[in-house]
C-alpha cells in the first residue's frame, strides 16, 4: 500500500487537467466568447443537471410516498428506462450466446453447422437492424431490446467459442483420468476454464448494448436518455444535452465498475488478478 | 503373483506431415503389483509416450497394454495420473481439487469431506485447504496433485516427471513423502524421470530406454534397502553404471537434434 500523501498527490495530479479545461470552458462562456446556445457554461450545465435530477412537482404526501417522490425526476425515469433495456437485452443476448458458444467451441460439427451463418450476420452493425426491427416490432421497448440483444449476442458468442477452444488440454486430460463424464467435463472444466474469455466477451457485449440503447432510443422509443438528448436538441437546450450526456457517461461508468466487480469475483482464482 | 501390468510388443509411430517418427518399438515389460518402476532416458526417447499408452491417453500403434487383465482403451480412475505441470484446476480450491474425483464418483458428501481432510493432513496441506492453486508454491501444488489421485484409491499411479520443475530440496522432500505413501498403500508406481539419481533413490527397477526408436535398453534392479543414501559407494557405483547407459543415448539424441534443423 502506498502512503497517504503519495496517493493524495496522485489523485490531485489526475484532477489537474479536467479542472484546467473546466476553467477555460467557464471563462469562454462567461465572457461570451462562444455563444452559450452552442456551448453553455459548466455552471449552467450543472444547474440543469440538478434540475433534471430533481422531482418536477412539490412533495405531496397525499399522492405518493417520500421515496417515490424523490425518485420521480425526469432523469431518474430516463436512466431507469435505458438501464432496463440494457439489462434485459444483455441478459437475453447472453443467455442465447453462452450455450451456443459452449456447444460450438466444444463440438466441431455444431461449429461447422452454425459458423457460416454467424460469419454472415456478425459484420452487420446492430444499428443497421433498426429499420427492420421497427418494421417487425413497431415502436417502444420491443425493437430497442431486440437491437440490444443483437449487440450483446455476438461478442459473447465469439469469445465463448474462443474460450472453449483455448482450454488447456492438460485440464481435459486430468479430468478424463479422474473419470469425468461429458457433462462434468462441460460444466466443471470447460466452462470455468473459459470464464476469462467469456467475461471479456460480456464486457464488450454490455458496452455494445449501451451504445445501441442510446441510438435505439433516438429512433424507436420516446423515453430514455438517448431520446431525451435528441428531444433537447429540438428545443436548442444545449445545457440539457450536455447534462444528459454526462448522465450517460455516469451510467456507463457504473456499468463498467459493476462488470469489474463481477470479473474480480468470478476470477478470484485467476493468476492475473490480485484480490484485495 | 500375477503381473498387474503387461506391456507386450508395444510400438508407437507418430506420423506428422508425411514424416514418421518411431517413438516406441517392441517394448516388453511386466510390472508386479506394488512395484516401483522408473522409466529413465534422455529427452525424446519415448518415456511420456509409453506412460500415455498405459494411461490410455494415446493408444499404441502396435502391441498391447493390459492392466488387471483388461486391455487399456481409455484413461480411467484406476490409473491415477500426476503430471509435471501439476494440472490442478486453477478455479477450484485445494479442497475442491482433491474432492473432484470423489464427486465424480458420486460419493456421499460426509465421506468426501472425511477423506479430503485425511489427505490434507497426510500431505501437510491443512493450512491451504481454501486456497487457490495460484497461491501455492510448486512443491505444494504437486502435493495437491498427489492428494487428488490418492483420493481415488487407484491401485496404480502414473507419474510423468512430477518433480522435474522443483528445486532439489523440495524434490527430496517429496520423494521421501512419495516413498512413505507408497510403503503405506502399496501402490504400483510408474515414474518417469531423466534424473539418474532420482531413479536410484526411488525405484525397485529402473527401465533405461534408447533414443529413436524408443526401446528398452536395459532393466536395472535396485536392491539397496530404503532409505537409500545417495552418498554411499553402492549408490554411486550404480549411478556410474547408469550414467554410461544414459550417456550413449544422450549422445544419439544430441546428434539427432543437430541433424534435424539441417534436414528442414
Ligand atoms: N503427438 C506427437 N506427434 C508427433 N511426434 C511426437 C508426438 N509426441 C511425441 N512425439 C515424438 O515422439 C518421441 C518421444 O516423445 P516423448 O514425449 O515420449 O519423449 P520423452 O521421453 O517423454 O521426452 P521428455 O523427457 O522431453 O519429456 C519424440 O521424438 C517426439 O518428438
Ligand atoms: Mg516426457
């Protein structure tokens, strides 16, 4: 462990550049060097973000509980809607990709059966499915979740296949000599041995899902963070656009650190990771 | 007493990209129950190939291997295998690694627990029960690997240079421990090594192999009582005798290693 002053110094050093940039930005806006319609001051953005976060109506005990009121702000609703889509889409995509990837990685015939189709579909960016998904599912959650499923599916699939194929033969041999059946081999040797790869895939998958949800909301849904910043553009609310982007960034960060924790937990046996 | 392992006329030819390598040729060996056999020879003489044929990982292309009256067709828990690279499952704790074979056999939980505890104690691993292999030293890992095959009660242990990667002190330690286990449980052990000293220290009989094709050059019985003293005259005389035998094969191995790149 490093000593406290050194750590403090390190974090101060990390904050230096953002602060300098914020100061320049504030200066430019305050002295009207740039049009605040184009680039509002950081203080204005923060004020807007706060307003966007807070409940729109005054607290009324007869209509709702305190907590429900506290979380009734527009941003909370938008963030919840976006997260819901990401999580559902990601889980469905993973639930489809994981077993298929395990089978394809372990069995050459299944691999040969599915691989050509996957190679054709995989290069199509999930966003290119938007028109079709609207045609098939209309507007709202179904097309958005469909797109996210596609976005999460391929990274998880490809990494699971690679993970199973890279399982060190020595583990398979050891398990065979211990008398492992096919099922045991699959569930207790191949699956755990492939976990580092699978988690890498999951990480890319949820990242893709997060990109896709924002785009999908701009086109096929009328709520969520993606919808909100596009809506703000129509009113020239640049402060709200930036506040929304900031929220999107925070959510991305939260997802990433969540994945990180999951990673550390599931891979606590792995050599590369120090548990602390 | 009947031999436990019959190896007769075993040959193995690998053919890779048109070229054929005769790894084993006309190997004949009978191993009695409870015997400690060392396979000795320079790198590439086919020690692992022979061991894998007995284990059932890679079947011979000629001849037969019969264990307890049945021809070997596949690996199985009756022949416990210990690898040089330990081959512990890194995602399982020490306890889980040892229990794995018993869980495969669907033994009752309480019985597994009891047995694992006994093995942990026997191999001095109690304090490492909940650790992952990454946290263990090489010697500790190999102890776990040995405990893992002992858990299965296999009558036969096949060990492919199990102590090859360990420092000499740890190595001697584990050799003594292995001898203790062998004496206590009367396992049949086939132990691959390229250390002459190790083979004299451990074996009842040392099988010296030739290099390409891999055949049996000589079988040397070691009659010294255990615990054997590596500084004794008898030990050193045997060491010299074996060194001469192995050196001839090592020389052929070296010449071949020099020739191979030129041929490509
Ligand atoms: N899968 C394989 N394909 C082709 N050739 C092989 C294969 N496995 C082994 N060989 C060859 O067979 C010969 C015997 O190999 P083997 O691994 O049994 O030697 P070894 O005595 O165990 O050597 P070492 O001490 O290096 O482990 C070698 O010449 C090797 O190149
Ligand atoms: Mg070998």
